[in-house]
């Protein structure tokens, strides 16, 4: 490993905790992932244990820093992580709930629908987005209804990366990229909203101090040093949610730029100075300031992954399957990929195409039907609501990190787009958060 100072980065993902070592040029010098378990106690419920995140972090840190002298070269620690998973701790720093609902947990969907209906006149539109089951504030409204004892015991509200920061430093805090999309904040004032918290039955005293993602949160405690092998006193910075960090990593930092980070979900984000308030538009606070209005299809890439496992038993690569699908003309010979019902990210029901007909057909036609409907849902998200992408400011560039959507079968999804599209060709372009953080720290 080349010599020089390193930044230790931690990422609490949906499937694993990752620890990476990045030098000041943005080059990855080491990466280790430790998987953790996901629980589905009921249909639509998705939970994980925060203690598993911490255990995974300690193992990943010790593994990635195993080479002699590496820990002494680490200049700082910074975290990102999956968003919208509210972690509650009590006054003693212990978890109030052993498992927490994740971003894709749907138990609060009906409450989100009712909230949107009650606020249809826009009287209390301090939040940046319509209510969805993803937002922490809506999840805590469910807790107030179903598990009031959890809120009664809570002292601090955190998100996954904040919990790691808390275990590292003993400090409770949240950065604006997480708070701004929590449904508990005033998007215009860039502060917590006591009124929003009250309407969601969330005690205002559990909302932690807000810090900048580039701000120094604290130092690694002796206890955390013993658990991780890191030097005590090492500075820890606030960090950001994984979605804003990924937008930054795609090289999108300015108003008018668009980031496409399609993966498990389709995520298209357009940057601007203010949130775009519309019943079908959601907004995320950006790490570099401003807002990103975004369209999402929860199961964009995940639908293709499901089909690969179910229909093809993972026997071929995605590239091979895409090439196979491209040999079939549009329409797939009339084959329909049908799904009885799904939910969009705004909580509305969608009846559309999602389960393949069982009739014997060519494998290529099945794949064409599968990928075409995923592309059509993506196109619908791009084009709806009417005029969404015509709002301020004009689009200057389109940055795409997912090469899969360049394949011919996906092109119908992008036909409305006439903007310069830039691929991120080099891994260093996807480490923008570290390079920007380093420049901010001097």
C-alpha cells in the first residue's frame, strides 16, 4: 500500500457494513465488507439490528487496517449509510428497540396516505416532500400509535450512520442530508420543526443537534478504540446519508445537473437551490448545499435481479441476458410481464406489469418483456408529473454511474432526454465525497 495519510470511510449498507481506506487523491487503498442479517417479521416489514452494524464495523475496521502501521496513517473517520431507519437510544445510550425498520419497510404506508390526505390543502407544507412510509417521521408516527413505550423511553433519534458515529464518539448528532428528508424538519429554515414533530407525535427533545457533514463531530473514545483497534482521539466527522453521498460521488454538485445512480432502485435526481414541492415529487438535501428533486422506482434493477434468480437461476450474467433480450423486437411478441399491485415511492398504488406469464415462450422474449416493463416504469418516473423536469434551473448535464442502462433494451426509457449524458468511467470519479471532504478540511 502506498504511503501517506488515509481517511477511514464507513458505509452502513442494506446488506453489509463496509470499511474503506482512501488516500487524499481519492484512490481506494483497501475495502472490506461484513454482511449483516435482515429480518421480515411480517409482510412488508423490513428490520435490522443496529448492534449488528456496530459489530460489522468493528470487524471491517480491524480487517482493513490489519497491515502494520496503517492505523497510524489514518487522519480522520467519516461515515455514510442507508437512510430513513430511525434508531432510538435512551438516556444511558442503550437501544430502545433491538431491531429498527429500514428505508424499505412499508408498515406505515396507510398512515402516510392519511397524512397526505389531511394536509392536501398545503397548510403545513414545511417538509420538502409528500409523506411516504420511508420517512423516519412517518415511521415514528406508527410507533406512537402501536408502540408508544418506545418513544417514551427515547432520548435521542439517530440514523444508521449516526449510530456508528455515536458508538465511535459518544456524541449524538445528525447532519442535514438526513434531517432534511426525515419529515421532521423545516426545509426552508434548515432546522427541526417542533410543529411537524408534534403533528407526528414525536417528542421534540429526542431530535439531536444538527451538524454539517463536513463538521467535526468528536473523537474516537477509549472504548471505541479498544473495540476497533483505532487510535483513541482520532477525529470523526459528521458524514452524510448514502443517497446524497452517491450523488456527490457521481460528480453532480451544481444546480442544473442530473445524477442517475440506478442500481437496486432507479434513482434520478435533479439539483436546484430549493425543493420542488409537488404531490408526486420528493426532495433530498444535497451534501454540497441545495436540494435534489428525485424520481424513484423502488424495484428498477431489483426486478431484473429477481427475474435472473427466478427464471434463469443466476446461470448467466446480466450482460448476457441483456444481449439476449435485445434480439427480440419491441413488444416481445405480445408477452406481458404482469404484477397485481405495487407501491410507488410516494405511497400510491400502481397496477402494472410485474409477473411473467407461465405460457411456454422463448427465453429471449421473457427477458425482453421483463426489461421493457422496467424501462417503461423508469420512463414514467422521468416524465411524470408533466413538466416536472422543466422546473428551474435548466438541465446542464446528466451524469450516469450505472452502465447497464446504456444497453439497447433500456433506450426507450431515455428517449425523452436530450441532454448531455456523461458516464463516470473511473472509480476515482465515484469518490467525490472523500475528495470534497478533504478539500473542505484543508
